[in-house]
C-alpha cells in the first residue's frame, strides 16, 4: 500500500493536464484490491483514450493488498501481472450515493489479446464488421470510419473482419494474425501509384525527396528510353528525375488520391 499521498496527487494533476479532463465528469478515489486466487502481485495502469498509451499509477502490490488512486469517472484502468501477459480492464462508473471511495476488487486476470487498427484510405466512409464464423453473421463493430481516420480494437488471433462502404459493398476482408499485445495494422484503399515514363533518348534515374531533411533516396537508378517505372507513394510525395549526366533534373509531386494512378511524362 502507498504510504504517501504525494504520488496520488501527482497522478491527479497529470490527468487534469490532459485533454481527457474536457469530458471527465466526477473526480473520485478508486481503491483497487488484489483478490486473485493465486499468489500473484499486480500493478495498475491508466489508459490514455487518445493514443491508448498506458501509464503506471501504482507500485506492484501482492494478493490481499490494495492501492488507492485519484481518478475521474469514465477513466479506464488495467491490472497487469509481472509478465504483462495477463491483465484485466476496469471502467470507472459514477459512484453510488454516499460512496466516497469506489471499490474495485480484482478476482481474475485474462490473457492479453491482440490489437488491430483499421485505417480508411478508401474514397468515402466505411464501416467495420466482425465475421462470426459459426453463424456466418456480420456484426458491426465501432463507429463509421471516415476517410483518413482509423479505428482500433482488442481482438484475437484468427478473428475475421469485413470493411464495407455505406452502401454495403465489401471493400476488403481481414484475418487477424497478431501476437497478443501487439498492434496489427490494416488498411482499406491502396496507396496511389506514380508512373514515370521516360520519353527521352537516354536513360534517366528517379529519386524520392524526403520532405523533412530534403535528402534524396534512389528509387530507380536506371530507366531506359521508352520504358516506365512505377512506385507506390502518398499524396504530396515529391520525386526528382535526373538525366544520365545528372546535369538536368525535374521535380514531380504526387497529387493522386488513394487507389488512383498518376503518370509523369519525363522529358528533360
């Protein structure tokens, strides 16, 4: 058990400095009690709802002990064992009338699940469905995912999901193949393709220009006359093309959207 209130006060101040306080409702004290059947020590973590990062808020405490944390209703806390492979999540509800401390008794931990993130780069909005293999039913999970946005959830290895547009058309299917506790990335909508067509009588070379450092990285050292080279890019990516002597060059910026192609005719 913590013998000083200082760490708890520091944690409460930390939470108030975050955007979470914009929609936090009631400040409460939460007492987490380790009531596991096995002699296993646990630690409590607070999960940031914005980036899902987790911050420790207690020391490691053994079975039969408890820790008190200052928090707000709506917060999510996670109990972990020493391996971080077993865990349990707790959502803090409003306290009952006359309740000054919310008691959370931890009686079991479960195996940590995989995390899947689904990013929408399709032309419009989409919805995500979990595919029930036993019944064949598609069950909607999460909100509508707007273009350029993502949604992530805890899931299990082997689970299948389907992304559909708002007209019900299937955009893509996914099968989760992730290690527990590791985020697996899935994208709907292919990156744009930039096609560089050499209409000169001499070879050319293509370089990608990093927008932060302005450093150039070779994409294709030699593209023969009359030939083309294509590369997956992103809107706004910049490329520079040189002639064989590298005395002449021309810059190109990708403007194509996701799932589109853009052709650059190169003549220096």
